[in-house]
C-alpha cells in the first residue's frame, strides 16, 4: 500500500478556520506522516490543558484539531480520486 500512497496525492480542496487550505499534490504517505505529528501534538496539548487548566494549550489543540480534520478529509478525497 505504501507505493499506492506515494502515487496518490492530496486533493487541495479542504480549508480550515477560514484562513488555511490543504495544498494539492502532496503525496499521501507524506500527508500521513504529518497527520501523525499533528495528532501527537493535539494529544500533548489536550493533556496539558486538562491537567493544568491551560487555556492557551486548549486553544492550540482546537486549532490543530481543525487542521488535522481538514487534512484527513482532503486525504480521503485524494484516495477516492485515485480509486
């Protein structure tokens, strides 16, 4: 499946927070790597916000969550487009 993910790319259709957009043409294997990093950051920030009541960490986690959701949605379009 790895070769399949290298051959398929992001669609570049999704936006998030009205300011940002997923770039088209990013190989899906690279997009999955970036998604993993994003989800790790979200987890860390969410735990920090929960334990310390840190509103800044909570806001950062919410912004990164919107970014991760847009990336997942765009990757799904890219996968379906290549099917």
